[in-house]
């Protein structure tokens, strides 16, 4: 399951910071919103928040530890010995691999990645053909818990202000207000960021063009798929609960099968 990890200091710091932010939000939601006198409605809301937080962390771990679709290195030495074949192939001089169609080299991962969209330090990995679903789910669930956290924080501030902060937690009013304000700021910042990332990823899938392809203004030489086919390629053949869980679509396991040219590896 965990077959890949990028030893990049910046990525490790960013991904660790992500976990710390989620843990901070959990601490504030429990210590300020839920305690000391939990009511049914708040308990249900916190339960929903925990569920989406676990899904976000699960998606992040899968996005970080799943091979994004790297091309085996030095494949031309193994499979292609004829000069004519080598002359017609697209070779990567950085990692000595034959680049399938729509593959790009990542300077951080130091590998060519199929359908590479971009390298994301927040998941310490490239976003490519094999882990794009996990990255999209990560952004979706972080966006969801950010919006939910803002709603619960604002609701708590309003309710406690009306009661002059009596019975609003074991912490003092200034400390509770400070923690809620920081939570609001973090949730707003990361809610905007992940919401934009989620939208751009979905648009890229529907448009059948990755972020790096759009950045380089590459002309499509591959067979363009319909928006429905593109969604199925990323999330799975049949829409359902599996689309919302960070599990590998069956058609991508054990290896990529779509969008490969004759120099597939």
C-alpha cells in the first residue's frame, strides 16, 4: 500500500504542518466547541467533523505514499536496442527513460511521471495518473472541514457572546476567543486554497488537460476523451461511494492502462 515516499525536506515540512493544522482544529473543536457541556447537536457536528478529518488525512497519506505513475528508469537500455526505434522514441536525458505520451519529468521526484499535473509540497509528491484521485479527495475534504470549522466557530462565538461567555468552556473567555479566531483564520486561508485547487483539478479532468500541459500550452496529440470518460479514468468506472473513498480505482491497479503510446513501459 505504501510503496512510495519522496525524501524532500520542504515537502516533509509542509506535509507535517498539514497534520499539525488538522490536529489543532480538532483540539479547538473539542475543547472549546464541544466541552464542557456537550449537547446533542454539537456532538453530531463534531462527529461529522471528525469523520471528514479522518477522510482528509487518509486521502493525504494515500496521495503522499502512492507512486504517482513514474516511468521505469533506463527502459530504453532494456527494451529498445535498435537505433531506429531509439531515434523515434522520446527519451528523457535526465532519468534515461522512454517517456510515454503525456509524461513529464519532475525535478523533485527525479522521475518522469505519467499525466503529471504538478508537484505539490503539501502532499510531498507529484500529482499524476496514479494518485490524482487521492489528491482531489484531499483538497475536497480539507475544504469541507474548513467550511465546517468556520461555521462551528462563528456559531460558538455568537452563542457565547449572547451569554457573556458563561458556561462556554473550561478555558477563559480570552483564550477561547483567541483559539476560535486563529481557527477561523486558518480555516478561511486553507478553505480558499483547497477550494481553488479542487476546482482547477476537476476542470483539468473535464478538459482532459493537465496543469503542466496547460502551462506549457501543449497541443493535444492524444485521443481526447469525453468528460464522463475522464472522470471514470480518475475515480473509477462506476459512480458510487468508492468515488468518495481514497481507494485505488480497479482499472489503475496494478498498473496504468490508459493514455499510453507504443513505447509503454
